[in-house]
C-alpha cells in the first residue's frame, strides 16, 4: 500500500509539475538540474546548472548562504 500511495502522489503531483514547468520534454538529467534550480530559487537559494550532455548535468550553489545578507 505504501508503494501505491507514493506512486500515486508521484504521478499526480510531481509529474504534473514537470509538465507545468515545461521540463517533461527534457532529458532526465537536464530536467532534474533545472528542477533543482527552480525549486531552490523559490526558497531564495542561488543555484546554477550546466548541461554537459543529455545524461549529465551539474548543479552548483553559487555561494554559501551565510556569506551575504538576504
């Protein structure tokens, strides 16, 4: 029952958010990196990403949060 519960939430909430953000057509690694940038940005954390290939993307926190006010 637990697997079904989390699978249903994954399909209903997470995958639909990927579609709303326009990430559903991206390769998995790139979509994941872009999602992390967007979700961290909502929380005020400066994050960058770089696509190395369709199967590899890098996510980098720009600077430590404690270095600057805000």
